[in-house]
C-alpha cells in the first residue's frame, strides 16, 4: 500500500473551486473519498485562495518510454523507472494517466516488440500493489505496418487496466509525415544509421505496410470491439481517413493533422483529441495543423499530454487566459478533466460535483504560470 502523505482531508476552505459551471469561492467537504458538497464551515485545510480543480485525466502520454528505455540500447529497470515516471505525472496534476504503450514498431525503436509484454506486466503489478500515486491505465497504440502487432495486441488487450486502443500508421507519405524525404533524414539522424542502411530499412517498412497494413488494422479493430475498449484513429489527415475510422466503429479522432480532418470528424460525431504541446509550442513540430487554429473553430474536445506530462495543466490555464479564444477556466479545464473522463467511461471522476471521486489538485498561479501545490486522489493526499 502506498504510504500517503497524511490522513484524508475532510474540508478544504479558502479555495477558488472550479466547477463545470464556473468558479465558486468557499469550502468543499470530502467524505469517504468522494465530494460531499459545498459547506459553510471555516474549519478545514485552508488553501489560501488557490484554485481547486479536478484531477487531470490524460488519455495519451508516450513519456513512460523516456524512463524505461531512455536511450538507444539502454533498458532501465522497470519498477524504479515507472516510479520516477509516476512522480512526474502526479506533479503535473494528473491523477489518472493512460500509459500509451507502442504495440509493434515501424522503423524506429524496434525493441518495443520485446518490451511490450514485460512492461505491461510491470505496470499491472505496480497497480495491483498500489505503488503509484496516480491511477495508471493502458492505451495500446497499435502500429499497423508491423506484422508482429496482432500477437502483441492479443497478449495485452484483456489486461484489466487496458482501456483504450488506437490504430496508427507511421509509414511516411501519409498521415503524420507526408514529406517522405524530410521524414527520412530526421529518422536516420535519430536512429544513428547511415543513408544506405536507412534506405534499406525504409524500403522494408514500405513493403511491410503494403503487405500487412490492412489486415493488421482489421485485427486491431476487431480486438478492440471484442474487448469493449474505445477505439481511436490516429493522425487522420483527410476526410477519407475519418470516414474509414467511422466505418470501423472508431469514436475518437486522435491528433488529426489537418483542419479538414477535424471538421469531418466533428461532422461524423467523433470526439477530437489533440496534443497540448502543439498549443503550447504555437504549432505542430511536424508542420501539421496548429491546435490554436482548431480551438478557434471549436474543433477540440480533449487535450492530451502526448510527450510532455504536465502540458494539459499548462495548456488549460493558458487557453483560459487567451483573449482570442472563447474559453473560460471551467471550459478549458473541461477538456483535460471531465471530457476525457467521459470518453474513457470513467464516469466517477473528472469534475467537482457531489458524489464524484475526490481527485483534486490545488493550483496557485504566479505570473501566468500554474503551480501545483497539492494533489489528492480519492481524498488522500499523494503530492
């Protein structure tokens, strides 16, 4: 059992409480790990004017790999790596995180094939032993260009903590990387191989994608359907991509790379998930559509951290302060709390409302920068 920092708080006072409908200044009562409601009492833990927000729910973070295999050829012992990763997650105000594990590989990081099963097992074991501060669930990111993917999906789809599955294709020339030449030179620099070896590997990737892509994608779609796991389509670039996803039963368009794809997803009733780092950087690192543009047209439902764990918190507060965008703090935070909770079927959390799980974060803002002061999970302080 994780040793919590203190006994469960029963009342928070002096807070600016962010609810789905706006700010409430006052006190909030907690009972048996749930929000009991607002109260008039002055006795309790004084938050001294800090914002009290719901714990953030992050549907997609690749950051776990930065800890478990931080460099090419380096595999770190899983448990200490995961504990370090968990500390980063909770310090950014995220109380529920979907560890986004690569299922299969395109060209880069082919060790992912061998690491998936033991890493998923290590996360499951730590969850069962209550070693984490945040709640950890799995998001399986299935690479359809890899013929090894179906067996890896079958080995992990039925784990109790598996709650999301996305289908993705990182073969260049489409979706995330339309410029093949730009992708190639970036990839060989990152992989530290020469041009001859890089072109051999890229040709092999094209062959695998052509031979196996359709059947692997169908297998992954069927696995999600059988397991009752929400299905996401990754890096939709065109209306045709979205239409394919809709026909397969996808409910989520994750990281659409063009405004046209996001608009088509909205027309089709798909939820649009985008990366918070894109907004904070002022644009996509790959030259794809800027999240700020999608936000200005009302085409964003959920923000995920992608590769920077605390980015949902920073993005929500920055969006709320941006006069060019039509969001107050409640609606901005909704994209990183209540909306992802509903999308993942976690109906017990994601908002400050009576009966909701008391996953809460106290945040002070200094010069526009949100600073996490404390975090509670089910009423117990974990940071």
